C-alpha cells in the first residue's frame, strides 16, 4: 500500500452494509436498480421509488450521504483534476484542502501548447486512472466526478486564471477539451473511468467582483465564440457534467440560466449533471441579491437545471432546509427534486457504483497507478512537447553539449518548481538546474544562483536584526549581528510584491494570527499570506507591509504594517506606515552580483525567470500588468552584459510583454510544467527534443492597448487573433523549430458538403522536427462583422530532413455558419471564403478562394417584434435580463444608441416597444446615424420595478427604402422588443 500525504481512518458505508447482509441461503434477489441488464432509466426509476423524500432531497448537496438500508455509500461531486489529480474539497487536521500526491502534469495552458489532442487524451487517461487509484484508496475522500477541464476562452491575458484554460480560440479549446475529457472517461462502451466536468459556464474571464460582475455579450459573440468552447466537447460526449460560473451573463446569474436545462443538455448526446461552483447558490441571495431568501434561490436554481449544490462546505443541512422550505411554499415540487436526482444518479450508475463486483473494469484499478513510471514518462513527454521557442537569433539554440561544458543556470525559478492552486503535491520533481546538471553529466559543470538579494533587516530604533528560528516559529528582533538566522532571501515578483525566505530553515515568512512566522515551503493558500512589501520611506528606511489577498477587513482587520513589539515579536499590527517599525535594509549578498559571477566565465548562461502562480495572478486575483517583473528584467540585462551568450527560459502561465526591448538571442517559454519541468527545459535547450509547442494566445506588444477586462465584446474591442488588427509581439499559433519548413501547393476542392484544403509541407532543414500546420478561413464579404480570420483545423506533423508530406483538411461547410442577428439563427452565408494555411495566424504560406453556396441574408424586417439585443452596433448600452427566468433586454442610458443595419422600410406608421424604466425618458427612432432624421419619439414613464414591462408607442413619419435604423435614448430604459409597422 502506498503512503498518502494525508491518512484517515474511514469506514465506508458499503462495508457497514455488508455486516448486515443476510446469509446466502436467505438472500433476496437484488433489486432492479442493481440489475445491469435493465435499461438505465428503469434502474434509476426503481432506485428513486425506494428513496424517502428526505433521502431524495439529501442527494442535492455536493456531499451525498450514505443510505445504509439500501447499501448505498457516500458520493461526492468534485475532485479537482486540471492537470493531474489535485485536491479534494475536504480538509486535513490543519484546515487545508487535502492535496493529492499523484503525477503533476503541465498546467492546462501548457498541455494546450502541445497542439496535440492525442497526447492530451493520454494525459487525461492517466489522470482518470489515478483518480480511480485514489478512489480505491479512500472512496469517501476521492470522488470520481472530476472538476476539469476548464474551457473558458482566454480572451484577456490579465485573467488571473489564465493558466487553467487552453486557448483564446474556441475550436482549439473544444478539440483539446474533447481529448482530455475522453481520456478521463476511458474507452469502455458502458462504464466511465471518471466523469469530467466542464468549467465554468459562461463568459467568465475576470476575477474582479466575479460574483457580481455582468458579462455583457452580444448574441453573435455569445453564440459563435463563448458557447462554442462548451458545445464542442459536449456534442462529442466528452463531458458528463457542467459547472456554471459565478458571474452574471447579460444580467442573469449563470446558476439560474435557462441554458442549464436547455442548451447544455440539448448539446450532449447523453444525460449530464450540472454542479454548482463553491458557494454560488448562496451568492444568489447574498452578494448578488437576486433572490430574497435561500429557499427562493435554491428553488430557482433547481428549476433552471442545477442538480448539485456545492454550498456551505460539507454541511448539507442548509441546502436541505432551503429545499424543504421551497417545497412547503410551492416554489418546487418533488418532481423537480427527482429530476435533479436523476441527472446525478445517471452519473453514479455509469461510474459502476451499483453494479456487481467484477463487472466494471475500472474498479480493478489500484493505487499502484499513482505516479507510476509510465505516468512519469508521460509527464516528461507532455512537458517536452509544450515548450515554445520564441526567439533563436543566430542559432543560439540548441546548445552543443560538446562546446558547452560549463553552464550557468541562474534566476528566481532556476532551482524551484512552483505548484499552483489546482496542482497536486509533487512527490518527484526536477528543477531546471537539476535537469541541466543531469544532461551534462560528469562531462560538464553547472554554476547556479537564484539571482535574489540576501538581506538583513535592522530595527533602526534598537539596532536589533530580525531573526528567524531554525525551526518554524515567530520572527523576532533579537540579533545583534547579521548571521544566518538574520538572513532573508528576497524574491521580487513585480508590482511591489515580495516573498521573504528565511535562511535559517529555508521556509518563507507567512502572516499567522498577527505574527510573522517562517513556516511554509512556498507561497500558497487562498489568501497567499506570504506576500510582503518592503516599502521605501522618504528618510531612506523601510517598512514591512503585508500584501496578501484580502477579501475585506472583516477577515484580517485594518492592520497591514509590521511592528516589533516590546517582547521583540514581529507582528502585523499597524494600520499605516507612520506607526510601523522602521528598518534598515542591509544587502548581505547581491542577487544580480551572484548571478553575474556565475555567468561571466560560463560557456552559456541560462536565465530562468517567470511568475509565481500564487502571486502573479490566480483565482480571485487578476493581473494589473503582463510586464515581466522589473527585477527579473534587470537580472537578464546584467547577465547578458557579463556573458553575451545568454538565453532565457520564461516559466509562466500567461503572455508576458517586454521581450521586444530585450536583446537576448534565445528565448524559450514553458508553463509551470509540473514535476518534469527541469527535464523538459534541458531536453529543449540541448536539442534532444525539437520545440514543438505553439502559443495558444496572442501575445500583445504591451498592456497599453488592452480594453477593460470587463468588456466581453471581442469584436468591438479587437481582442484575440480573430479581431485584433495590430501587430502582436507574438501571434496566436506562433513557435519556432530547430529546423525549417516550406509550405507549398495549397489547393482546395469542394464536395459532399465539405471544403478540402491540402498543402505540401517539407522539412527543409537538417534535422527531424515538428510543426503545427494551421488552417484559417475568412469571409471576403458579409452582412455581419466577421473575424479577420478563424482557425478551422490544425495538424501537428513530425518530418525527417527533406521529407515532404501532404496535409489535408476537410472543413464541413456547416462549420462556416455564424449567428445571424437579423433572424436569430445560425446561417452559412453565400460568398467567397479565403482558406489560408500557415505556421501561425500571421504567417500564412498560401491562400485559396472558395465560393460557398449558402444563403443570402435578406434585408432586416422590423415590422415584426424584434429583440432589442439583436442590434448590429451600439454605443453606451449593456445587456440585461428581461425576467429572472429568461429573456435578454438592452439597458440604455442617456446618450446611448442602438443600430439596426440594412432595414427594408415600407412607410411604417408606429413604433411599438416593450420597456421598463426607473424614471421618465424617451426612445427616438432615427435614420442612418445616431443624429440622423427623426421618425418619431416615444415617451417612457417610470415603471417602478425593473421587471415590470409596459408597452409604449409613437407615431412615425413616412420613410421607405433601405436604411439603417437607430434607436437613441435620453435616459435609462430597458428595452426588450420593438417593432416598426
């Protein structure tokens, strides 16, 4: 038996049931729900018929309790498994989540950078196997409903959870999610190895006010962009559950979206469960104030399609009480509860829970699979394949081992592997220093330095130095000289955020109940209480400021600054710098100096920089900048000055700016690639592996042109490669190889409802290498604003020197459809489409036009009731909910307008509009511009309740022919529908 990080004594409910089982001679035949020969629906109906009302309600909480009288054990939705089994939503004896000690693969953004669905499926299969292994070890703690993958599109590089997603492109994201999901599910036609859950539906890319922010997404972007990432894996049967996101979309919280029981289940070929995000059902009442009581909120969520409530941690009684209250008040029926139970039980049946022993092949998996040699090898391959070569001037890479006997490996990430919030606990790990040392072997040497300052902090009022104990404990001001106990390594992560590692025991300082203690191996936790700032004061002194993640002062109080007390203990106990202890900052060892010393005599210097996943943006915290930390930039410049043969390894999980003003000849990017990161870095630097990774996001030149992170209309803001018209730092799909490729003879044909595009790809270099052949399309003309280009397919090919291969893509014409707002449906528009093949979104080798016979979109007909949300253009408006259950309206303000293009007018006589308004205002109909000819104006009076809609009318002047119609507003109005007739 393997040894877990956390050991618990648990008696499974099934075991208890076996003690009560009758003797074989008296055994009754198994009930129908345990008969695998019966249809699934029949088995579920039978089990439901045996449950009491209380038992049915109890299944709605994340922690579904055991039902011993039926021999049914505990079931829990939710084991995190984003890039390996990570943790369970349960807690150890210190109050921390229980982390898994399985194989840690590259972050999701790294897996995506392989552009290799077959490899991603293998990783998913390994994760599913390890989930079964953990489940076999402790079925109560480790559930088989896995909360992965995350398919939110990476439209903005500042999103704190960028590392969790795959790509800014829906097609690439959908294909990779399908691969990962299918891998986790396994290939058995009847049973699931594990049940993946897609996160987080829908249009969720910001952490700022994420539970109350409204993602205002026009219908075309919603249908053609955000929804597609979920639709593709669901249609492919690669997910068994979906988790809604915290935010609101067009005014309505996602946890009560009609899509839950609508689109999501329509897309999936099999039944799916819908599980809530943690605490989200309570948000409906608390932060969002969408419903007055929990009974109302929970009832609305169940009716919308939510099945499982991840709320109030392990305490299901609060949800149970709310549901019972909702039943007693007629807000719910028991049929609603049973409907939700059916979705949850369907998942449990397919996992094999109720079938006889031996029938489910996945039940034979033991804990021996966890971090097995096979999975370690797969982790290394995945880490290798995700590395992206960003720059290789003068063939600085790969390094020739025969000519590089002495390597300097320096930088803050050179000898550390950091875990992220959704990472398991690495039991085996190889850092870049270790990987390069292993690669050189006894034939070479590696000099290393983390390139961080080692300092001592002297209390200027007493002359005493801060001292850390050799074991974990409180930091005090007691040292009279700066020895090892008084030494701290300062890691500068940018934006003023530092972490301090005590030389006394190698652990980081952390805020703990007021005092600072040296107690953690690396920054971690929900509040990341290791974040500190060394604030320079006008008199040359420094004060120490706590900079951990705070929800509000009710958690940590108003104090943020450090004070040395009368007892010498350092505590965070001052609300301002004026009353904080002033320190002198003595540099004992210069980080830049030590890195330069290591680098100056080396054959090559490798500088490893990047992010700390718990500090440079993460769940609950967006980035304010994508720039490389200034201290890291200074380190690169100093090392390159000392050794011109310097290459940089960037280890992070989001696009980083500033590389255009650094002259280092070689730059490679890697995600925080898990336990095999160091091997992967060495494999690519020395050319043992051709860098086959490609970027899955646009790397913009700077933060300056980025819009508000809360603006989700990528067409209007020009975000992602689909709509960006500027020159990126590195384009979507970008990545170099150690060989060269030629694309030639692009040709197209069309038959059987598909467009075939073929291209001849030749490796023109002297070594075997991989390239990702990417197919894009663009419409030459369209009634609607279309993407500049759109990824339609891709293929990763590995070619020997001088080898040529013909790569063929078949694109269904139906895939060229887009959402036509004039008629509220998806259409393929007749016209010429250019199909281009290339190595990335801006480097295309050839383009061929193809005429597609679809349909012509007629002129708009506004004589029938038209949803206001189906505008062509807008200014100053947002989208909001018409009612709490369904419908979308336009929320207008004074000075805002809506445009409806190419309208066929036949002298309409009257404007009729469905509106609600908090105050009196007007809706004006104009022609051809927001200031154009006025056809008529409707007066709107206050309706009081925003959900109380009324009909207003206005007579219209005569107008005929084809025009653009504008609706302008001089005050706040919610407009649901209107017509001109």
